[in-house]
């Protein structure tokens, strides 16, 4: 167990119900400050692997250590606390339609009980970082897809997580927006956050030369970079 | 802590404002169910008041066998006077009783012409100390009197027990009925609140999903819904109290705690404050329990919990 490792998996298997294995004997290690692509064909197990990291699913077998915590031995009250160290971004943004950009980002701080004064200051900073300072009072429906994904990224970052997980973050975006979102994720990584991006979009993979873990049929096929 | 409670309350009220008609239906249904239950409590309470009022007026009368000699009677009187519950003892003399009897019959003297005063029983009237003027104390005292020394001279102990017993039977019957009604009302409140809370959670399912994702604790996610359940329960109970009070004022327009009739009056008190408080708090507690069921069921079905 390396002191630099922030995510470690040992012989992890995951089967949904009685179906086949979505993940099969996966062992990997991601260090603090890494930027990692998780790739592979549809159904390879990328989403499943991310879900195991933020405890949305439990492994059928094997050990997973995230930010120093063994998630197998974690109590149900430990899950929320672990998730405060992990930001998650999805293809479909998951923004609240009736809240403004500011409201959506602030929500992530409100619901973990942060005081309003901290929220105002921190949300303003994050919105500036993702380039949306001037859209703070807009509703998500008035934003482009790229802007909406920036809001989702701001929300994922607002509690200063050590890890940012992104599942097909550019799946709904055109090439220009895709490149700008990837640029933003690189910036986030440059500020010290460990970033894991699941994608099968070649444009994304070629945009930034990074470590690339390729899954096929639930197994790690290659791990390069 | 205060800030957090304020936040939960705000969230709960926001969620309730979101579906005002659902809230209105829920609160008025709870209110009507509780009105039934609290009317029952009002009746029970006044039966209690009635029996204790009667218990206060009633005296224990010990009838001494006709033909017993005066010394026996006087000895009995002394031992009755020594009983701790007894405040005073008075002998109603045969002759006096006979005279009263005759007077009551008016001009029909012929009816009593053949009767000798000594054939009438004499009676000892016991007045109880105020703290013992209640049906329970009366009946236990009556039992004890029968075991006193010289009790063989007693023909009968009377304190209006028939009436008090009838009243207490009625009271017990109503209490059993009340328990059944209370159970039904609790089930109804649980049904109503858990369904409205489930609707509220469904309306906020996206927020709940994000709360899970960003690491909100279970308590943080649940608290607003518990508060919603508590508010619904308390408001329902408050509506019931308001309706019951209106009803009470209508029946007793002077705001008096008695109903007056030609021949007398019946006690008609409103529910005492502790009972009102217990109803309101109890219903909001049932509301919280109902929310707990709804929240648990909803969250078990959610993917990222
Ligand atoms: N909730 C679930 N229940 C049952 N089976 C599932 C579930 N989620 C995923 N699977 C199965 O697990 C396997 C891996 O799915 P996963 O979503 O992890 O793949 P993926 O690599 O993310 O694919 P995609 O690129 O299409 O998003 C698939 O065979 C899928 O059908
Ligand atoms: Mg996927």
C-alpha cells in the first residue's frame, strides 16, 4: 500500500444479480494527482468501476481502498463522508432545473451543512474557475450543453474533493465543446485533483496524452502511459 | 444547530408549499379523524366529572336494623367516627325519620297509621373528608364498614352505588370504544402522512439523488421529511381542537363548563390543556413515525443510496 495511492483495487469482481461479471479480477492503482482515462467498448465495465469507487455499488469480491478507507469495511454512515472526497460528473449533467447555476453549485455545500457565508465565497470562486462567473443567476435551461457540464463540474468541485470521477462527460457535446471541457478537466488536475475519466470517444483520448486503462469484458486489457 | 434546524424547516415548508392541495387534504383528513377521537375524550372526561361530582354529593348512609337497641347503635356510631376518611357522623333518628316520612306523604296519614316508628330502621349518615369524596373511596369505605365491630347490627350500606356503577360501566365501555377509535385514527394518520411524504420525496427525487452523490448524511436527507410529517400531524390535531372547541362553544353558549337543564345540570368541561398538548404532540409523533416508514421505503428503492 503506497502512501501515494489514492485508489487501489485488488482482484475486484462485480456481478449484477445472477448476470455475468461486469468486472472480473480487476487490480489497479491510481496515485494522488494522476489523470487517468478509463476506456473500452460499450459494456466493458467502465461505469461499474466508477460506481465501485464512489460506493454506488458494492464489489462482489476483492478489496477497494479509496482515500485511505477500505470500502468493504465501511459502515453505511461512512459512505457520505467518503463521497465528500469524491466529485462525480455524468454525461447527462443532472442539474436541478428550478435552481440557478449558483443554486445548483451551492446545493452541494448546503446539504453537507456548510455555513452560508462559506458557500457564497466558495461558489463564486468555483464558478470563476469553470468560466461561468457571469452566468451565476441563469437557469440551466438557458445554458448550452457545454456550459451545463461546466456547472456540473463546478458542483463536483465545490467541496474540494481529492478525486474527480467523470463518466462520459462529453458524451452529449459537440467536438469544440468536448475539447473545452477536456481542457477544463486538465486544469482541475493541474490544481492537484486526481481525475478519472471514463470515455470511449477517440477525440477525448487523443486530445490529451494521458495514462489509459482499457477494459474489455470486465478485465483490464492494457494499462499504458 | 439552530441554523441547521432552520434549514430543515425551510426545506420542509418549501416542499409542503410545492403541493398545497395535497397538504390541505392531508391536514383536514387528519383533523376530522382526530375530531372523532377527541369528541370521545370530551365525553369520557365529562362522565368522569359527573361521577366525581356525584361522589362529592353522596353521603354514605349506614342503616341500622330495626329493633336494634340504641347502645348498639351508639357503639357502631363511635367506631364509624374513628374511620380516617370520616369527617362527621350524624344519627338520623327513627322518630325524626318517621316524621319526615309522614310529612313527605302529606295528608295521606292513613297510610302510616298502622306503622310503629320502632319498625323503621335508624340511619347513621357519614360525611367524608373532602379528599375522600370520590366513588372509589366510597366503595372501599363501604366494604370496610361491613367488617367493623358491631357490623352485625347493619342492615345496609348505601351510597348511590347503583348509579355510580352504571356510570362507571358506561365509562369503561366508552373507553374501550375510544381505544379502538384511537387505533384506527393512528393507522389513518400513518397512512395519510406516509403517502404525502412519499409524494413529496418523489417530487424531490432529483435533489435526493444529488444529495446522495455529494455526500449528504442520511439524517440530512431525512430530516425535512420528518419535519413535514410532524407539521402535518400537529396541524391536523390543531384543526381537530379548533373544531371541537367550536362545537363545545355551540353546545354551551355561555362558555360555562356545565349544561343546564330544567331539572339540574350536567358537567360539560372542555378538554384540559395537558390533554390538548398530548393530542397535538402525540399526533405529530405519529406523523414522524409515518415519515420514517415512507422515507425508509423510498430510500431503499433508490439507486445511489
Ligand atoms: N444495474 C445493472 N444491473 C445489471 N447489469 C448491469 C447493471 N449495470 C451494468 N450492468 C451490466 O454490466 C456490464 C458493464 O456495464 P457498464 O455500464 O459498467 O459498462 P460501460 O463500460 O460503462 O458501458 P458504456 O460504454 O455503454 O457506458 C454490462 O454488461 C451491463 O449490461
Ligand atoms: Mg458507462
